[in-house]
C-alpha cells in the first residue's frame, strides 16, 4: 500500500518539477521520511517502479525520481527510463519548448490578480499594436513591476522583437515644467528653443517597437495630457518645434497612477484609454497570498545572503497579520530588514533563525493588537537558495497539504479498484473514511480566524442550497455535513488538477454518476450554485468528495414521489391557491402556473413538459386545473412522456388541501384521483405513458409487503444502476386486483415478477426466489435481461444476487469479522477454485459455502477449528483437496490462518454431496 501511495504522491509532485530549480521532494531520502519508510526500502520501491516504466531516474547527487506519465503529460515524451543528468533529461526533448507565461509565477495570478492579468493580456494581444492601458493602485502595489512583466511576456509571446526596448518615464519629474516634459517625451528639433543645437528624439521614439511606461501620470497638467492626444488618436508624434509632418511611432503605451482617475484626468483623456486595471492593496489580498509573498521575499534573501533561513511560526503569523501602509513594497523592505538584523546577530552561522525580535519597530508595535492563535505542532519553515519555490508555496500550508493528501488518497483507492485489487464496496468504504477524517480535521483543528467571515458566508450559502434542493429532490441529509462542506470549500485550493489526476477524476466521477445518479445531480447543483454565489471555482474532485460524503452520511429519499402543479387562468389564481395550501400543509407540495386568459393549450402543455424534464425524478404528476378546457392539454404532450399524469378539474383551495394530504400520506396516484372524484364535484382522468415507460422488476411475497420490500432491496443492490431498472415491492393482493394490476402494467414495462407466490400474470415472466437462488432459473434470468446487458452482465447480476443474499445470512452467523470483507474473500475463493477445478459452482453450493466458509474463518481466528473427522463419514478424494488447498490460499494469507485437512474435507462434502436447501420465504 505504501508503494502505491508513494507513486501517487510522486505523480502529483512531478507537476511542480522545475529542471532549473530542483527540490528534495524527488529524492529517496525525502520520500522515505514523508512516508515513514527506511531509506533503503524507499529506494527499493522506487527502483522497482523504474524497472516497471512507471518512474524515471536521474542519476545525479542526490538521485531524483520523477513520475514518468505525469512528466510526459506536463512536459514531453521520454525515450528512456534512466538519465545521467538533468541536462541529459532535457536533451531528450524533441518538441519545441512551451512559451513561458511570466504572469503565472506572480503571487495571486489565480486569485486577487487574476482579473488584472487578464486585462493586461487583452491589451497586449489586441491587433495592430495593442491597446493603451492605465494601471491604478496605491503606492507599492506593484504597478512598475507589472509593466516590466508585460514587456517580458510580450517578448516571450513574439508580440514584440527580442531586443524591443522598455522605457520608463516618470512624469512627476516634469510636473511643473510642461515645456521640459514635451521635449523629453516627444523630442525636439534644432532651433526649437534656446540651446537646442541638434535634433533629439524623445522617450516615444526611444521606445519605438517596444513599451513606454509613463509612471505617476496624474502629475501631468491638462496641457501635458492634451499633448498625448495626437499619438492616442493617430499613432503619430510631433517633436517640439516641428509642425510640418509627424513621426509614426509604434509603441505600446502603459500609464500608471496612484490617484482617483476621474478627479485627476481630463474626461477626453480617460475616454482614449479603453483598458483600466486596478491593482488591489496588500490589505485586501488573502492571507495565503500574503504568506506566499513573504516566502518568496525570504527565498530571494536566502539567495542573496547564501544562507539557510529558518522562519519561526510566530514570525510568519505576525508578518501576515500586520498592516503595511506601503503595500507589497513595504513588505519587501520589512523582510530585508529582518534578514539583515538576523545576519548581524548570527553572521557566523550557516543557518539564520529569524524571529519577531528581528522585525522593525513599526511591525513590533502591532504585536499586542494581534490575537491570532497557532497550532501547538507548528514548526519552523526552512529555505535556502536550492529550495524549490513553487513546491514551498504549495506545501507550507498544513491545511492545503492535508486536503491534497486526501484527494490523492481517494484517487489511489480508486486506482486500486480499477486494477482489480479491491472491490467497489471496499473502495467506497475507504474513500468515505478518508473524507470523514479530512472533514474532522478541517472542523476541529482549524483555528484560523481570518476565515471566520468567509466561513460564515459559505456556510449560509451551502445551507440555503441544501434546504432548497432537498425539497426538490425529496432528499434529507444529516445537518453536520453542511458545516463540514463549508469548511472544505473555504480551505481548499482551486487549481486545475494535474493531467493524470484529471483523467482519474473523470473516471471516478463517471462511476459515481452511474452508481448514485440522484446524489450526483444534487451535488452538481449545490456546487454550481455555491460557486456562482461565492465567485469561486470548483473542480471535479470537489464533486467526488461531496457525493462520497453525502453517501456516507446516509440519505433518505423516495424515488417514487408524486409531484403536483396547479394550472389556472388569471394574474395570480394558481399561485394564491398553491401558497395557501403549501402553508397549511407545512410543505411545498404544489408548484403553480398562472396562465393568461388567451393562452393556448399547446403552450400550457409545453410548460408541463418542461416542468417534468426539470423534475425527471417524479414518478407521478398530478395536475389541478381551473376549468374543463385545460383537461385537454394532454393531447399536446409529446410521445416521450414517461411519467403517469393525472388531471383533475375545478381546482379550489379545498381540493388542493385534500389532494396534498393524500400525496404526503403516500397514496397511489390512481387512488388519489378516483377518491377526489368521489368526494368532490370534479372530473378526473389519468394519462399513462405509451412509450419510454421505466423498466421494473416487481417483487412480492406471501408473508406481506415487508418481506417483498426486503427482497426488493436485495435485487436493487444486485442490478447495476446503469441498466436503469427499478425494483418495486407490491403486496400479493395488489397483483390479483384487476384495477391495480392495470395501473401497474400501464406505469411500468414489467420485466418479471420475483417472489414466493406466483400471481399467474400472462405475458409477465415469473421467477421464484427459491429457483433463482438455486440456479434453476437461468433461462428466465437470461430472457429478462436479453437486449439490456451482455451474457457476462447477466452472470454478474446472478453472482451479486447470490452474494447479497448470502451476506444477510453471514451477518447473522459471524460476530467478530468484517462481513463485507469476508464475503469478498469467499468470492475470490470461488473464482480461484472454479478456475483450478475447471468447473462452475451452482448457486445453491455458493450460498452454502458463503455461510460455511465465513463461519470457518471465524472458528480459525478463535482457534476452534475441527481437527478430526468422524470415521463414519466417507473419505474425500485426495485429488479434490489439491485445488481446494490452492484456492483457499487467498483466505489463509489474508487472515494469517492455516486450514486443517478435516475442514477441507467438510468443504469437499458440501461441494460433492447433496445440499439441504434453505426455505427462503422465511427470510423474506
């Protein structure tokens, strides 16, 4: 298991691999410490993976190991398993290198700076030389730095030439001298003024082909702003003293200011700048972005000082929560000051430990006002020039590490299931346990008060969505899940998954969608609505975690729910009746449609069909209408109608209450309609689907509806969800009543009836439970599922029925074993024995052996195995014991037991003698 966990962890980390800045995370020493392994054990695992082609090895000092598939998806295909050096690895690249995105390394590029960066790129990529833009923001927010990044990015994207200039021009230097401003900005010609001895180009011409950055542009007077109009309008400039002709200059113009633009600039100037970028102040950026900036600045200082820096948790907490009037620029200066202070005190040390005592007084003065709390196990963060910065930024946050580990573990468990190492039940159980542990840690270990307001907002939104959708989906969840999910959405990162992880997520999401279609649709709507309201991005793994968590919490739902709508002419007739009825019934039973007097029945029918499509989980639709003409709307229903629809006319509040009470009581659709017509002066009719009826298997038992319901649950668990076959329990009397039977056959495409009492319904196959479990109804089972699934699928359903039936017996028979695990182990025994013996075990033998072997394992664990056999019993043939012993090896290794020969002989007797069959109707 550790080997698989190590491989999955390495797959994720390879996405952060930087050949120019390698991290120790790819070394055997780090991986051994990370997973609690001996160094030589980790090396052994890694070299095995290299031999299997799963990992590549770079034989430097230290040796680096990279996940091959993740590397190839992130970078380029590889031709070898091992490389002598990083240079040799890079030399294997036959593809052109990807164009670098300088903005991607900017702290906050996917957070607070995402929108500004999109605007900068828009300005750069606009055809015919780009668009001028104005960057606004407080002093120290990074306006100049962003302008320089624009220059580097434009070169990397071939928008400008590699030698294109970047000219920075500070307008504040010429605030009080418009003539000097014009001459330096536009240039001048000889004789333009006293002292102009020669022609001289200005900043515009110096920046030709590149970027001109005009900083502090708010210091320009109105006259200075107007001098820019010619270039902004026509792309031409005039040197001072030049009037005959202008000079065409191709330049990308970037303005920057710290002032409010509408009170500082001419309206005609602002109108000429189509893109205006606002940079956030440091105080408005998230705690994670502040921490990332801090670590980035400390990493730069570590490179400058050639020292290893050790940052105390208290230091990072104080610096993160302090207020910096000078924004990012002041934060950078505080970092430099603290490193310089530590260097002065510890110059002789290779590692400089930086604490709050190294901070300047302006920051120290804020400490008494800080009330942040730290976890008891917080440790120093160490970094030096060789530290892989992206990895550090991603992993210094313990909550991010916790969430990332859980996500990787979930995908690892699914990988085990795909590879056949575990069954789906076991995989699902392990995933649920991991999510439960994650949510417990997020809720109980989190002490970050910075998130209190966001957490409160997220919790409110999640709760609102749950309550709204629970009613529509007829679901009810444990309320604790709302708070846990809110914590997760508050803390988790929103990055796109790695390519290899993305494919696993897609497959697991598809598996969950087939297994739990209702929960999946519910989760999709919750996440979509919360993401829209909170302006966050969600990923496929978030849906996976939500669906698995909701399934683990348990859900109560009734798939065969009756929906009801009121249709009435008038401004608010239908809505008024529905509102009164819902309030008196204390549940939202009715939806309402207020119709204009001149509306056509066809339009009303389209509304109803749209409602059914949106509420496709409804088993019935009951429509209350205000007059007889609306009863004809069923003529316009499309042939794809798959839901029975009852229409009752002359709607009133009294009728709505009458019908609503019976819907809540769970009465059948036909009973509600018939009784309403008997007790009230109304007319009713039911439209049954003629096509696309849902397929169903009916269960019935002589002992009553309770036993039939138990049998229904067993069959439902044995039929794959993707086959879309419902299993419905009916009382035996209901199947002999002509009216009820007609409704049943009109509602469903009945594939078969299974139970203990044959109702003798023509054209509907009957299959007794006893013959099903004895394997005597194989022809009937095959006929039921012919055209729906393959022969292999039919065999799988048969095996699941036997397995699930036996599980009920095993639960009653064993006391100390995990019944789910033991039933899977016995199933593996069957597969292996059938292969070795060249035979197929009938159902009755499997049922007997499921129970016998489960009890046998428990006896062996209790050390109460049978050691001898009565001499009167026939001796089993020795040749039969050989495949038995071999097949039992899977159980012996799993439970660390040895099965004695007398026990093998008892199993032999079950296999090769008559088996007393159980009376199944007692169970059901």
